[in-house]
């Protein structure tokens, strides 16, 4: 499974943008933006959907970098909190790269990004035994176009809760 | 007048097959490993009665100098081969057409439009009327014949003539099963190419690549194999698993590639004849970017260890693994020198991706790429003298070659987004893929190592990650 988001693509992007841009603001509010409130309302607490919509399942990276950004840290702190609250979930961190790199290098770069997220979550008390990493390199973009608006969404690490957990 | 005897006789068998997807279910096809019995019909050089009968022109032997920077394509005429029976006529014409297409695509030859031909070759045993061919400025002339033998096999013969000297340069005959006719055409093309350039040809070879279909976010990728000219595409996987970076073994019977199955993505070995598949090694983590050693005994690859990728080699017989690099960096895309003594690879150990060369056992590595930009996917030429690469500079992805010490960089193709070069068996041509980005997908291209003659390689769908086989015979 490469993704657990099964909304139409437009709303997926909305969810991503919310996760990327809106979380700092969201963190101090009980509810997210109105657009996602109805979706959030439908998500059972502790469910995979709850995680995606109310926590944010992904962090983004600068070009050619695997450093966790300040925004990424906020997302991962929320992820760590949620994963601590709902300890039944095992999960996989998927690392991705944008297409502006060669295939082999991007596989390793995606792995580096996944590892960075794994290390960060471990530093926040998540047991390594719950975590697995995988890299998809540039093989699974979420946004397809030839400019920065897409590339920046594709440089990501996604925390995917295992279906069985 | 008696013609010179044909010099060599090649027996090309076709007993083995490529294991392919059941839905394809095509009849047996020839495979790279063929039982090839090469025996000399004549002991000496086949300049027989004809050469002596014809007035020999001093120093007039036709030869195309391909060492010059700017090669003027040599005008050649390839009239339809003579077909003895009705069915042979079609085969004979097809053989001539494939030879024509091969020679044209090489960029070194300029096949003449058959409409200009004056003499119609209807008897392969007669000496051509050279003045007719000189009149249309053909310098080389290829005549031939296809005959069905009583045992059902196909006999194909050809003669290459130096039109201006009025003599035969080479001639061969081949026996094979009729469904091998396409391969015969490639072998004849190679014989012509070699006789006229002095270099081995590359037409009797194959490409393994990744066939791509579907939207980019959910791209389906299948292992595929085809002749170097794009004919005879066969799919080796179904597309239910993501597959990447296939590479030929020197025997051309096996492919190593990376696949996403369950668990970590791994390097696999696939026997294309039997369809048997196995993982290469039992590594704790993702293995990727595999390539065979020139002797076929080892597979070299990257192993992901945390945030770093290091190079390992595995002996395919003993299963022993050897660590070749140990850095806090991404070391990947390894490729052996043709003598197996050295390995080139890319590493970002110095900050950005650059090309390094080290001994085949590992040890200190020397950076060889120093121009502006970053360098990746190095691959060693079968000639040993150059390394081809992908170069990223100012948002563009170029394909280029450089000497093995990093000097003499030459860009062959530029733009967004070229990637992943592979050399033809003779080192004369580089194939790579180009992806225009956005919703569309990649295609395969060839370009001469001089940077000229860039051509698209026909594929049924999007195609990437090409790897050129060695010559099949």
C-alpha cells in the first residue's frame, strides 16, 4: 500500500496543504479548518483517518535534503503524541523524492528521509519495533506537474499506519 | 564466371525460449543463448576466382573511417534479397529491409532509395553489374538470397561488394529455423558493419527496459525485453510489483533488477529462459542498483543502511558478500570496468553526487568528475576508455561521456530530463531515457558517442531504464 488516503485527489491535496501549512494554527484550536471539519468529524478517534486528517501523516523536505524542517518537527511531535496515545498502531514511514534526481540516488534519498523521520519519532519515545521504513524514490509522486508546486509536495515522508494494526 | 565462395557458415539454433507472461503465450522464440557452430568453409580468406578475374584497383578497398570526428555516411545499396520460393520472397525482402534500417540508424551509412536502382538483382549467383551501381553512387552493395532447405531450415546468404573496386569484401551463409529470420538480418548487418568500419557491430543485441503505463501517481512498471531496434517486445513481469533498473548478465541469459515485493525492496535475479527468479543475497534492508561483473560471477549493488547506502558485491556461486564501501553517504550506481579490475560509482560523500573510481575489491576511491554540476549513473564503456553519465546542471539533465580519469567530458544530449545511459556492445552508441515530465512519460533514445544521430527507439508505451545486452553471438 502506497497510500491510505482514499479521497479524491483534490481533497487529498487539500489535506496535505492543511497538514503542511495549517498545523501551527490548528494546534491551538480544537478543530481544524472548516473544510476538513466534516471529514474530521467522521473520523473515529484513534483511527487511521483520524491520524491523517487531524494529525497530518506527512512531512516535507527541502530539495536534496533529509533534514526535518521546523514545520516537520511540529507535525512529527503531533504524530508522536498521537502514536503514544494509540499504542496499538504499528506503522511504516515511506520516504519519497521529487523527480529531479536520478532513480538510484532518489531511492537512497527517500530512504534517508524515512530514516530521519524514524529517528525523530524514536527520539520522541516511539518504540523502534513499531516502525518500519521504505523508500519509493521518485516512483510515487502525489502531485504531477513540471514546477515547484508539485516537486515540493513530492519531497515527503509519509507515516502510514499498518492496515492490520 | 565463378563467384568467390562464402567464407563462413553459421548454424543458428533456436531451441530455447524466453519465459514470458502466460497471457502472451507466443510460440517459441529464439533467445540470446544460441547454439552457434562457426566453422570455416574455406581455410583461407575467401578472395576467390572473382577477385582475380576482376581488375583490382590499387588501394581502393572500401573502408569507412569512424575514428574521424565527422563521419560522412557511406552510400550503400541493399536491394531485396532473392527469395527462392513464394514465402521466401517475403522473408528475403524483410531481411533486406532490416539490414537497411540497421545501417541507416547507425548514422554511418546512407542506404540508397531502391527506386534509384538500375539493376534488379534476381540471381544471387551472378556478379552484379557494377557500372549500374556506380551510376547511382553506391559504394557498398549487399546482395543475398534466402532459401528454404529440404529439412525445413532457412538458408540465408549475403555478399558485400565494393562497387568501385568491383570485388567482394565478405560473404557468409547461415542456417537457422525460419522464425530466426530477424536475427539473421541483424547478424548480416553486423558483418557488413564490421567489414566496412573495422569495428564490431551491435545489431544482434537486445535491450532490457522498464515498460511504463498508467497515470504517473500509480505508474505500472513491467520488465520488458526487445531487440535493439525495438522489435519483438516481450514482457517478463506482470506489473503487479514495481520493478526498476534491469541489467543484463554477460551471458545475456539472466537479468538482475530491483523489485518491490513484500518486505524490503530487493535485488533479484531472473533467468529469462526459465523464468526462475531468486533474491540476490539476504541483506538486512533495501538492496538496489544492481549490476553484473563482466565475468557474470558477481552482482554488485547498493545496500541501504539507515540513512546511508553502501556498495556490496555478492558472489553468485558461494553467496559470499563483500562490503566495498563504508561511508556516511549515498554510494550507488556501481559499474565495473570491462576487465573487472575497477568499479565506477556515484557518491555524495563530498557533498554532491559525483563519480568515483575504485578497485574492484573496494579501498580508496578517486573522484573523477570535477566540472560544475553533479554527476550520477556512471557506466563503463565496453571499450574501457570512457564512462557515460547523467549530469545535472542548472536544472537540466544531460547525458555525457568522459575518459576514465574524468578528462575530455563530452555532452551527448541535453534537456529535461535525460537519464541512465547504457552502451551498445561495441561502445559506439549510448542509449538512455528522456522524460519530459508532467503527466506524460519517458521514451528511449540512442545517440552516437560523437553526440550526433540522436534517434528515438520505438517502444509500445513509455519506457525507461534501458540496458543493452552484449552481442548475442
